[in-house]
C-alpha cells in the first residue's frame, strides 16, 4: 500500500498541463466544498461527509460537478479522515478497487483560526492558479 500526498502530486503536476481535469483543480473543488460545509448553510453537505458513506459522498460530489470516478474509475472508494488537515490517495493491491481516496474532514476550526468570511472567500475563489487556501486551517482535501 502506498500513499500519494498532495505535495507529491503537485510536484508531478507542475510538469503537466493545467487543464480543468487536473486533479489539483478537482481537489480544490473538494476543499471548497468542505469549507462550504462549515458555513451555516452547509449542513446538508456536512451530513453527507460525516456519514462516511462512500457511495453517498461520490453521489454528492458528482452532483456538485466533481467526477472522481472519471479519473479513478467506477470502483473508487472514498474514506473520510476527521483527524487530519491533509488527505491522500491510497494505492491498494486490489484489481477491482486499486485506489482509496481519503478526504481530510477535520472539525471546523474556531472563528479565531478561520472566519466565515475567509471560508466564503475560499468557496468563491475562481483563481485557476491557486489550488490551496492561504489559510492553513482550511484542509487540502487530499
């Protein structure tokens, strides 16, 4: 089993194109979705993440325009790590399901560490060259 972190991916992707299908852009969208779930109107999103139901999470992501299955295949499994600010992709030795996508979903930081205004700014960030938030308390989804 091998873990691939965002930093490793970023190093690799720097050599590649920055298309809309770029995995970094997809992980940014997930990070923005996590930030949205921490806002008062994000309770439905939060419930799906905290359910830790891989199929429901994939369904929600797809509904939000995040099609991880198109990158990793239809048998992708999603896990939620509530104890980390950085997720990862786990390569497993299983032909039917070669990857587990672990999404970091820590508890919402206090207002002292990240305000609702900062969360909203990240959720609305459309800068195609910025893949992670400037605020360290907003998780990198993987």
